[in-house]
C-alpha cells in the first residue's frame, strides 16, 4: 500500500542527491528522471543553488525530500517511475526543479524525490507557497492525498485510514498494522541479544549480528542508544533511540543485570539509600515533618514486601525476573503472530492459484 513521507534538507544536499542517485539502487541510473536540473547529483545541486540565489527572502532549507513506498510485489520499477512523474506533476506543478529516483534494493519498490525549496515561477519558498493554512491544507497532507489519488488511478492499493501524521514508510505502516511497531521489534531483538550474550561487552559486539545498531558512551548521561539496521536502510536520516525511551528494562544497568541473571549470578548488590542528618533540626516541627516522611516511606516499603513476599535485598532481582518472564511471553506471542500471518498469507495465495 503506497505511503509517503516528506521532510526538509538543510545541509548536505549534494550527499542526499548522491544517495538517491546511487547506481546500485537505481539499476545503473536507468531509474532516474530529472526536471529542470542535471542527472548528475553535484551539478543538480548547483542547478538548485542557481535558482535559490535569485529567490526572495532568507531560508535555512535548501530542498525538500519525499519518499513514496509501495506494497511489495505490487508494482514494477518502470511503472513506479511513471507514478512518481505523475505525482510530481500534480504536486509540484512544474514550478520546482526535482530529481526523481526509483530504488529497487529492498523488498518493496520505493522512490525518492528531492526538489528545490525555491520556486522557479516566483522565487518564493516552498513553505510560503504550499505549507500554510489549516492542517488539511498543509503540503504533507496534500502529498498524501495526491499520492492516494494517483495510486488509485493506477489501480494500486492505498491505506484507507492513514494516521494523520507527516507520513510513514510502508515498513513502518505495515509493522503498526500488525501491532509490531518498530520500537516493539527493536525491544524484541535486544531481548534476543541479551539472551545470547556472555557479558555487556559481548552484548555490544553481538548487536550487529542481530541487526541492531548500538552507540555506547559511558561518559555521557545518555550513555546507550539503539536503532534497527533495517530502519536505517529505509530512512538514512532516522535517529537513534535512547535506551530510556524504550523503557527502564533497556537501560545499561538493567541489561547488565539481565545478562548476569541468565548466567545465574547478579552483578549489582542492591543497597538502601539512607539520609544522614548531621545537623540538628532548628525546631521540633521540622523533626516531626522528617519523621512523618520516613514513616510514610517505611509503610510503603512494608506493604510492597508483604504483598510480594520478597525480602528487601531481593526485591530488585525479583522485579527483573518477573519482567524478564513477561518479555519472554511477549516474544513467544510475537513469533506466533508472525507464524499465523505467514500461514494465512500462504493459504490465501494457494486459494487464488486454484
């Protein structure tokens, strides 16, 4: 099902053009079409700059980049190129130079379009001309609607009820449709790496084997970040996800503890934080307030211990064990979901052949 995504380019325009023009992705450059600019990425950027130099006003955006993705196996690269041309004609109306390239290096055909941010017709920026007004009038919404219109005319499937966001790749949309968002898949994959690792250093090494890009810097407050390699392939501008964004269970200390737990030991010994008062409170009211606060914390701790039946020094370990068990069940559920989807897809395909 065709989906679109639109974002601005503020730096490295030449690199972006070179990326989408990669001969290995475009069948040796055969699947490239340009309008008002050269088919050479470096020269195309200079052609864009020549128009920007005569534009009105100041703007930090150099060009715009949108991606149109199609359902796997639904369209040929040549036909995708024609669909892309038609979408550009309707969306850009001949006012903007553009560089169109169809990529065939993934399981689903998709196209990239980079177009100048300044109009050749009036010298005004794309944002000024097309990104004003209510949400339904914004450029990204127009692009989604026009993409659906063009795809329907070519008898291609579209998303009937897309989320009203600035667009998703087909892969992101399909993962969400199955209830398997990219974050869920990332967490699932990290879980598998944890199980296979001997220690934290081994975990960092093994991430690449499982298709996970990892950044670890113990000197930074945000020391651990992740990303799926396939997500990076589909969107080179995608950003890493902080471990804490994935949840407490995926932060550095918890990953180390989980690895140790799989090997039957615990690295960290839980310690109780104690507040030491070295100065006598100025009066009894302050002391009473401190006492009430400590009693409240003690009461909460006592209730937790009574409910779960775990001694204080084992609470953290028990929490990690229970969470690990829940993640294991979730992993099994995910595997079953994928297996069922594959089974019914094969069954439907066999029925169509009959």
